[in-house]
C-alpha cells in the first residue's frame, strides 16, 4: 500500500533535526519513500490531511512492565517497597498465563493508541514458559512493534536463563519470530559472588542485550555496575533502567562502554528510585531514552514522560543554583532534546537507529500525526518541540502508522477489538480480587497513611486583646 501525509509540520528527527513546515511524507509499502514539499503520490495512495498538525516519528518506550497493565492505577499510592512486596513477594506469583496475556494485550493497544510504535515489554512476570508464550501471543495480536525483555522475578536469573524451558521458548518463539527484538531482563544485586554471571553468559551465547534496573535506591547500586564492568559484561547494547543513585565512577563506566539509560521520570519522582538522573547523564555524556515503567502506578504515554523529564531536570538545575545563591538564566535541557529521547533516543538504545526513530527515506514508516481540530490546545503551533513536549497529549494522536500500516485513523484505533481486551482484563481483575479476598484487595490498594507531625506555629493566635493591642494564645 502507499500513503501520503499532506501539508504537515514535519519533525524529521534526522541528524540535523530538520523541521519542514507545510511538507509531505510519502510512504510506499512499509518504508518512508520521500519527505519534502509538493510530493507526487502513486495512484491509489491514501491521502492524509496533516494541515494544522505535527507529523513526527513514532515514539519508542524502552521499559514498560506490560503484564501489570491489567492492574492499572491499583498502586497509585504505593512506595517502591510496597510495590516490591505486592509483586515480588506476595501477589505477583498469583498471575496465570492468561493474566499476563490480558495485561500485555491492553498495554500493547494502549501503546499504539498514544503514538508509541515501539515498546520494550520488560516482562519480569514470566514464571514459566507458558507465561512467556502468553506474553508473546498478546504482543503478536496487536499491530505494533514490540521487543520482549524476558524476566522472572520469582527466580534468580542464573536459574531461569539456564533452564531447558527457557531455551526451548527461545527456539520456538524468538528465533525467526515476529517480534522486533529480544532482550534479557534481570537485575544485579551487588552480591560479591556475582551469581548473575551465568545470566550474562547466557545473553552473550544468545547474542542478545541485557536490560537491568540499575541505581535503584536500596536495591541495586555501584557494586553491581563494578561487577558487570570487571567481568566484561558492560556492552553498547546494555540498557540501564533508572540509574538514579549511582556514583560518578559508575556513570563513567556506562559512558565508556557505550551503554544507555532508560529514564522513567514519573516513576523515579514518585516511587523513590532516586532523583531522575538526566542532570547527571548530561554531564557524563550518556545517551538517554524514555520509558513509562508500569501503569499499575502511572500514565502509559510518552507525553507525560517528556514533560516530567523536562520539569525534573530544570527543577534540579534551579535547586542546585539556589543552594549557591545563584539564578539560572538559561536552561540546559531543551524541549527538542526530550523529543529526540522519546524517538531517536529509543531507536539508538535498541540498536534500531537505521530502521526507526526518524522520518528519513528508507526507514520503516512508523509515523504519528498529532492533530485535533476540536481542541483549543492544538493551535497555534509556534514552537513545535515545545508543543509536543508540553501541550500535546494522547487525545491529540490523530493517525498512527506502524511499518506503513495504518493502526489508528482520525483518532480511532483500526482493527483492534477493545471489547475483547476489556473482557480479558475484567476476568483477571475478578480472579485476583477473589483470590486475595476483599480485605486484602482493599488493603493492597490503600496502604496506611503515616501520621503527620505538625510544627508549632508561633504566629498562630486565638484572640485579639484590644486592651494590649496584641494577639494572645
């Protein structure tokens, strides 16, 4: 098939970050054929009116626990410790293969709906090969681009990566499969014995990258980075998620070995992994991509990721300056940079930079049109990168193409059975609620609120004494 976006404001995200007002993007089959003005389209090409809109590459999320999406919003008031207890120690082990399928299916649909055309399924709920099959089945049922990052929080990575069931799964579902990529997902605790070595060796044998939660307060630290480095397992394909509480030495090691960091700002701000680290990553020259982490807490779109990342980075700049009695007069991190991180940055992190992440001839036609004629927020578009980062939202995603195929048109998903997805998610919620029991279900969703201790206020008075012309307690 062929299609052409007409007369849009095109953010190419090419090496020069070329912006083309009133331009066209021509798609032939699954590729971008031309980008420019007044292009000629083949007979029968679908004409997409992009006037008044922004045409940009599909966004890329490098770390999303998709299996948890069936529990959307359940952990809104959790801390990271409460998340660990619920998923790692208690209720996470209750998830059946069909529950992983339900979460992945809903998350995959949500991704393409919000203009995220490539998503890394950081799938650490794969307790058995049957759970892994269910995860892949769901991803293959949705017309997006997905990378499976295989993990299992119920076993040590040195156990599941060396199991016959895991190796059989890779042969059956990954080798020659439909997914856009495959990674191993596990964390390094810093144990001096370095038991994770066997998992890194498995990744090396399979020829796949490792994605790991690094620099998470109280969980993973500099010792894990040091062990990876000393054993030769830090590679250009390694993606370090969060990386919020590391020393300068660890950041230097990541930079020197060519790794990248997936920043989940909403998560880091709220859960307590550490302060969102872009202010450190910029200083050390470490490539950045963006991610949403999990919908059990936060939103599932990269518009939120872009705006919270800009805000957190700038807030840190101001706080550091104010501590020195100084004033910031120019921001270092710009809207243009976070739009790059949400698109090209993800492509680089996944080793897919020649395929996706930019609107240039020859790349896969993963394209998003932001346009909403019914919204007062979509005009005027004066600063295109600022508009994407601070003004646009998922409701403004008008049209989405993945590999040249239209998966969303005029604000509505194409070929997606949302009712079926809803039924599967409702079945999962009912199963978990009944299995846990109502008391445990409500307690998990509503953790205790610590008692607040108020300072005595010396300016708080109760009565005005007219005789003394003074306030009295």
